[in-house]
C-alpha cells in the first residue's frame, strides 16, 4: 500500500468484540488525521488532564513518519494490537515535551483553574445564610484555608498516583485491589455520579448564571412580564447557551481552546473591575454597611453548613498538575491569592450594597456595576456572562473526557468512548452531557443545584482523603516528593462529615435523599453490568444506532 493510501481503518459496523476482520462498511481515517486528533483533543488544555486519567504527553512525530503508521481501531477488543494488524509494524520513537512547570507558570495555572464562576454566583447566598457581614467574611477566609489544606492533600495524592483523573484515578489505585467486588466500586460510583449528575448539575448552575447576567441589560423590559414568563425567558436563554457550548465541544478542540482563552481574560477583567470599584468606595469613606459587623450572625449548624456550601463552591478545583516543580510552594502562593481575590470582591460588594440589596439581587455584580460604573455599567454583565460561559464550556470539556475513559474502562456504556470520524471528538459523550445539563436547567434553580452538587462533591472529597491515608500503608515504597501532615487529611475528613451530615440531619431535604438514592442505584447498576459484565441484547443495537446517527467509531484501547 502506498504512503498516500495508508489509512487507519475504523470498523464502523462492528460495535462489539469478536468481529475483527469484517471489512464491509469500513470508514477510513488518515493516519496523519489520527495523530492530529491525539495531539489536539487529548493534550490541548489542562482541563483535559483534570478530567481524564492516562493522559500522555504530546507527540512530536515528523509527518513522513506519521504517514507510515497505521493502527486498527476495534471496539472493546481484548487482544493487543500486533504488528499483523498494522500496515507498518515499526512505530516511530516518541518525542515528549518536558513535563515541568516553573513556579510562576504553576501559580498562574492553579489560579486559572480555581477562579471560576462561583464568585459571581455565591456571595448573595453565603451572606443570607451567615446572617451578617462579619461572619460572611470570616466564612470566606475559612473556605480559603480549607481549600489550601485540600489542595495540599490532593497534591500528595497526585504524586502517589501520577495519572490525570483526580478522584477517579485515586479511587482506582487506592481501593481497586482491596477486594474483587468492593474494590472497583468507589471508582465506578465516582464516574457514575460525576458523569450523570455532578458535572451536568455544575454546568446547569453556571449556564443559568450566564443567562441571569445576559438578561440584566434588558431587566426593565423583562420585568414587565409575569414572574413565570420571566423564568421561562431566562431558562430559554440558558438552553440556547448550553446548545452553543455543546456545539463548540462537539465541533473542534481548537475552537474550544481559542474561545476558552478569550473568556478566561473576561473572567479576570470582571474580577479586577469589581475589586478596583470596591477599593475606590472604601477609600472615599463608604464604610456604613461594614460597621454592622457580626450583628445578626446565625448560630444554626444547618445555616453554617449551607453558607460553607456557597463559599466552597467558588473554590472548587483543587487539581494540581503533577508536572509542577515545587508543588507546596505553588499551592501556598496560588490558593491564598485566590482567597484574597474572593475576600476583596465580597468586601467590595458589601461596601457598595446593603445586606438586603445583596440578598435580593438576582445578579449581585450587576447591581454593583450600576452603582459604580454609571453609563458603563454594561461592562459587568457582559464580562461576567462571558466568564461564566467559559467556565461551563471548560467543565463540559473535562467531563466528556472522563466520560470517554469511563466508557473505555467499562464503567459507562461503551459508545461513550467512541469518536467522530471527521471531528475526532467524543461526540456521544458531548451530546449526552448536553442533554443531562438540559434536564437540570429545566428542573432546578441555582441555589438548589449548588446545594445538591456540593453535597455530592464533599462525599468524594472525604473518600479521597481516606484513600490518601490508606495508600500511606499500602504504597509505602512509592516515592513522595512531599507529604502533608496526617492532621490535614483528617481535618478535611472532619469537614466533609460536617458538610454532608449536618444538612441531612437538621433539614432532611428531598435533594439530599435523591443524591443518596442515586448512589444506591449506582450500586444496583454496578453488580450486573460491571461486576458480572452482563450486556443486554439491546445494547448492541443501541451502539450500532449511535454509530450510524453520529458517525462515530471506537478508538484504540491503548493510547500508548
């Protein structure tokens, strides 16, 4: 076969194993195109590594060598790819980038990952639940401290398990070998909850915030509508935004990267405008609202836990790349910096707005901008809307990669690990995440979804700390560049227990019941489909249907 006709053969109409060798219906993808996919889709951004284990460094293979390489893509094959399966058995030597980040680059990366849309969503609910300006500011500072300890503990986990994927990878490594039945269960439940509930709910929260800020310049016109119509308009805009970000992730990784870079700048710009405006008001003596101090502070454990839900939501994102040279120093600089930004933004809000104004405002940053910027007040809603859209885009991007790996590992339906034959993106995973987020948008409000998602997040954070302590006993010989004191994971476990148990005990809301019920359903699904590897007959037809509908094919099992 000539170089020009050297192709990767994807067996389009053979979705299940055992059908290698059938040739009818094959779809051909050039070897060079496959290489571009591996370089662009898998390794173009850090969000990929945050959401998917087993990432590999970017290849730097010459084009003429790439064209001489061909790999058979066979769904769920239990055989290793042998030289007989390829046109050219000789694989070119891999060229790997130096996997190191200096201190400045690492701090920038951690700050960029951690600062998201939460600071534009959470301040009002945190203030309402804490009851006073003073206690609210204390809660934000404590949330920063908790996040600092959590990030340090997660960084140690990253050195013990140097694979991307966060909790999913940690659970596989810590619990997977302990028991044939119970060992793989935590990682399955992690993928089950993250893929089907947690991340779609987060996307829904953020895209609803996007809609809220998009609507603010038209608040006068929308305000004349009946309340139920106002809610419908906002949810329709949120659904349109969700469709756009799903389309971007479906079409191209390059498009995602370019959009994300622009919106990341908008996020930092919006934060800077709020801080500078607040400092100006503070310096001119506008401190009346701050003089209330701790007056009206809550003493309810339930309200305290829910206030921490709101604050910690903004700090979510404890992932630290393993390629950072000095992990502790990077974290010790980055997390306090984020804490200072959040503290100053809340101080700015409280300097300009009264407590009732903050609590009643559907978009607190917009009200702040109206007071500070005058005729330029459109800057705030525009900046925040673009920022939140970028955050939602990033979360959906990362969870589709986790969905891809879970499908390949047998923890999700196999078709989630298939890729589009031309776009070379995980189309079934992207579309499924869009549909799930759509369901959350039409069924919930922002505050309820934050409480629901935070409850689940802290279950997994606590389990990750248990995994850290466990691996200190089971993996004593693994090299650890540094170790956190034992009291840090124990402290995070205590916080996780407090945040998960107190709301359930003091206010047994149905949202917590449904969250726990979904975990129980996951166990019921795990037994036949994962543990016993049962495959219902309709699954083959469904896989074939999705392949034909979305033009997707299985990727190779090993990404070596």
